[in-house]
């Protein structure tokens, strides 16, 4: 049975006040003079009207993430990296959100997994005084915003996931998350492993076939010949950090073991695997123009250069991805190893104590993402609103 259509709804005034009314403008001006409209200008610069009636949570979150200048690390449309409702389906499929909306817990989970710093509060666990205090905090800052009811979202100290991101949008993420969290500990405890290479053999040979899509390198495209498309200083800095982080991954002792093992089993980064890792950007590069592929062996970073217009796509090789995958696993994964000397050696390899700060932050980001995926998989995101430990 069809329902009658509606064109707008009048605000119940009082108590509501129309933003564009004389009184609304007066209140706005007073707040501006008192310094409690600091967050408004960034938010209004990225205002987004929800594309579906039930997308209020997704539209609010994408607007806040963009206003905080958090880089999604993946493309929205064309060359642009930008948060949009369509990109926020890690914790709930869009079709379900479109039909039923989204819970508070899942919006919190989405904010965490998108790289924001989040504080979430339920009305039963806070007071009106708390609410007013946080409203004042957000209204006097342009680096923290509130989504009611009610969570505070702010920008982290650094970009999360500089090199890798756990691709929970991939259809296989449920089985892969289960494999990482449940199967790997059982495998290393149930099979006879007496060397690091044997551990790697057990884990590598049992991985789901499309695991490479689970940890994905966000390809960087640079048009070096077009002066009008030079990278900004911010993008240059970000790219430099990625290169430094990749270098740090490759300098770990674990990477050396992985590199040696993968070479011994004849594993190669063939083109299909490369494009699967790099996502649609890689296929676009190759389809736009004939290309020749060259390798930079001194860094294990590969470049694909197009004819007539140089485009460089850098991404970690299979060695780097597999190393990151192992580092992302919680330390207790290996506790079932029966050989105590081997257990200590494995703990030493994954220990972050000796890692540079940049690499420590990247590993912690991956571990938190993996915890979030498991929380969503078990439908516990409404039970625990806190950031993963």
C-alpha cells in the first residue's frame, strides 16, 4: 500500500528555532562572538545530504570524517580519496542499512575502523552535565565533533594504515578473520613445527586463496610529466612516510625469514596477484595505455610506467604483505608452539620493542582493525563501544 508523499515538514516552533530565521541568525551571531561556533565552518564545508532516508548515521559519519581531514586511503570516484556513504559498509551491508538503518554500535565501529579517535557514550552511562560539557568542548574546537546520541570523533595524531588496511569490504573477510584468529593458533599447536620456516610453511599453505585482498596496498598514482598535477607537499610527505615505513618492514628479522621462505617455495608476485592487491587503480593504469613493467630490486618496490605519460604505482611485494599479516596477529597466536626455544624465537621476531615508532604504530593499527573485524563478525559491536586495546 503506497503512502502519501511529503514536501518538507514545518519545525515545531517553539521549542525549535529555524536556523535561517531572524532569531536563528541572532543566536548564531552570538555563538560566533563567544567562540562556540569553531566546529561549524569545517562541518558546513563538507555538508552532505543523506542519499537514503535510513542513511542518517552514514551521512553524519562521512561528513565528520571529511571535516577532520582523515584520509580514507582508497578512492571514492575518479582520482579522489574521499569518504562517502557508499564506502562505509565495513560493519553492515548497505542494503541492510538502507532497509533497517544502522545501530549506534555499528556507527561507532565504522568510525573506529575508518581511523578516527572515538569516545562513545550511552545515555544510561552519562549525565546531562556530561553531555553539555562535551557539546562545549566540540563547539569550541574544529578538531573534534559530536554525533548525537552521542559520540565524540576527533582526528588521530597520525594517519592510520599508511601502508596496509584490512579490507573488510571484501567478501572473504569473514572466513579470513576466522582463519587468522582461530585456525592459525590451532595449526601451530597441532602440527610439529621445529623451525621458523616450518611455521611459515604451515601458515602460508593453509591461507584462504584470496588472502591477498585482505591486506591491501593503496596504490599511489603520480603523473610526473604534468606540471599541473604535481603532488602537494602534504601528499609528498605522506608518500615519503610510506616509503620509510616500507623500508622499516623490510628491515625486520621476520621479513628476512619470510623472504627466504617464499623464495624457497617459488612464490612470485605475478601480475594477477599484483592487480588483485592494488585494486581497481592498478587495472585502470594498465588499461589506459600500453605499459612496460620494471622492478626496483633494491627496495622490492615495483613501478609500472605508461607510454607517453609516466605514472608510477608503488606497492609492497608479497613478502611485505605476508610479513604484515604475521605482525597483525595477536602475540598469543603463537603460544601453542611446543618447542620453548622456538616459541621464544617467534616471540622475539614479532616483538615490537625494537621496532621504530612508525612501524609500531602501523602494527598496532592492523591489530586494532583485526579486533574490530572480529567484533563485527560476532555481532558484539553494540556490547563494546570502546576502541580496541
